[in-house]
């Protein structure tokens, strides 16, 4: 049988409970709404925010501690801003495109009115896009591969078009120095070209960090590193031949002679190597004592040294190829190459001096005596005629210089009058005729001598092709009266 008083008591207790729970004492649960809240949502921008809304005012410190955001193994730093009961989360450095983030809301927090909130939520999201990260599909050289440094390029091929700036700045190559980047294949292939040739027999390490991004802004899936070594070429460079060469119609040809006994005037010196050489081999030659000239390239394996002047006669020269000379791959010769020689270049000589009266001094006589008797007649103005015969032909310029350099002057006694050159002629390229006037004949008691000087040395008589008299040739003309003979 239903008892009305009991039912009334139950209704009264229920009304009191509701009044206490949602009135003066709030026992309603705390509600949380997250935007975006869908699984694998995509935030529109790199700086987009996430909003966590509470339906009541929260203890801010406790609520903020609920939040952790990570991307893989890294914690994503973020800033927090409260607007009323909304907690707004923004990234400090921006979200990275294509990265899947996990926001975890876990732990205990209380509202200002004392209610408790126990959360355990996991929110996955992306920013900008959810594109797959780019991969390094292949590269050359392979890891640990031996290569030749000549014309080297590092090739890296990606699975997606890459952002050039971030990719280039994230690439590190130990020891390469400055380099040039060339992109191709819709920016999926990168060639790295060193501005200077790599050194031989060196281990090079390179890496590209995950900071490299695709054009969609997605970073590389993982850091890539590898190495290569420039030791594929194991043949050391060396000098294999040194020989004289002669130029004809702009080209150099071997003379067939050796450096030691075949290097004549106006010849060059060719140096052959066993393999293609680097550009430094043009600067590899020097001589002791100094022999000035220029070096030209004949081929990748040969150079020619062209002296400015013919080497000094009777002088021992040493040709030196520097041990630092490198081949095209950067390998050094290692030790200086040395080759000594004496050029097959004689000194010029005066073969004969002949007076108009037939008296003469030949090469042998000039080494023993230095007096040549000549005739002069006062009635003819004291004319003296003689010829000089040289051992080599002179060019036109050298002939003119020789006439000006050769001198005849009064010698004894000291009161002889000055004399003058009256006539000069080159009857051939190696024979000079000179006629002087106002020479005065001496007597038995007082002989008259005139000094003939033909200057030698580098600044003296030369043939214009690097040949010159070794020393001065000095003789004395003893002038006698023709009537007395």
C-alpha cells in the first residue's frame, strides 16, 4: 500500500539535492571543448592557435600544467594566453608544416569554485599541410667510395622538390670550402661543385640536416651523412723527359738532341710528365743560377720554357721542377726533380784581325800577343785600314751597336793627336772593315801605338741571338811609315 508521507519526503530530499548541487553548492562536472578537436586536424597557418575552452573559471596555473605538445621526440615550445575561460595556445617558433603534433591534456586541475577536473586527452594535429616529408633517395659518391678529385661534383637526389635556401644552408661538407649549387629535375636534384679542386688522398665528410625543407615547408625525414675519399688515382706524377725544342711556324718541335749537349741558342726546354697535370705546373720550373724566361703549356702533360736570353756559355745550370707540383687530381711529385746541364752555346770570338798591309793576328795569335803592325802615310792623312772577322754572324741591330762600341784611340806616346773613324762597312754578316784617319807613324827611336778595343761581356759585342764575346779583345796597332818599309 502506497504511503503518501514517504513519497513526499522523497520528493523533498530530491529537491534539496538539486538545489544544493546546482545552486549554492555546484556539483556539475567541468566541461572542456578543444578547437580544433578532430583527429589529425590541419591548422591553416604556421602561427595558428589552439583554443581550450572551459565552462567555468579555472585555476590558471593548474590548468596550464595540463598541456604538453610534442612532435616526435621534441617538445614544442608554446605560449599561453587567457581570454575569459578560454586558454589559447600559440607556438613560440611556429608550427612546422607536415609534422604530426600530439597535444596531451593530462592531470588534475580545479575550478575557482572548487570543483575538480581529471583529464586524459590526446589530440593529434598538423599545421599548414599533412604532406609526407621529403627523403634523400640516392647520392653520389656512395658512402666511403673512392673518387678522382678532378671535375668532382656531389650529387644529391630528393623524393620531392626542395626549398633551395633551407637545403643549401643545411648542407655541410668538411674541407670543401666555397662551392656552387646547381639545381635540376624540378629542384629534386642538387649538384654541389667545389670552386677549387679537391685535394688528393683526403677523406671528406658531408651531411644534410633535417632543417632542409621541401617546397611545401616539410623538413627532411632524417639527417643524412656520408663520406668519400679522393684516393682512386694511385699513380704518382713524375717528370719523364726534358729535352731541347725549336719553334717553327708557331709550334715547338724536338731537336733530337739532349739537354746536356744539345741546348743551343734560341732553343726552348720542354718538360714532359707521365700524366695530365694541374695548372700549377706552369709555375713549377726554376733554374740555378737564375735563367729568366716564360713557361707555356704544350699539352696537359707538357710545358716549354722559353729563355729571354740564351743561357750563359760554359755555365752549369740546374733545372728544378718543384716537388709541390701537382697533377690534375692534386697529387704532388713529392721531391724536387733536378737536371744539370751546360748549354751548347759557345762564346763569340774574334777569328782574325787583318791590316791593310796584309799583317794579321788570328785567334791563336790573339791569345799570345797583342801588337799588330800597320802602315800609315802622312800624305794620305794617316789612313789605317783593317778588318775584323767574328766567329758568328750578327744581325743588323747588333752590327750598328758593334760599330759604335769598337774604339781606336792614341796610346803611346801621350802627345799623339786625336784620330777619327773615316769609313766603315760590313762586307758580310761576320766581317767588318774600318778605316781610321789622322794616325801618325812612329820611328825606330819612338814607336807609336794606338789601342784597339773590342768590348766583350753581356754589354759588349753580341750577335743579337744571345751570343757575345766572353772578354774584351784589346790589341795595339804599331803604326809605321810606309816609306820606311
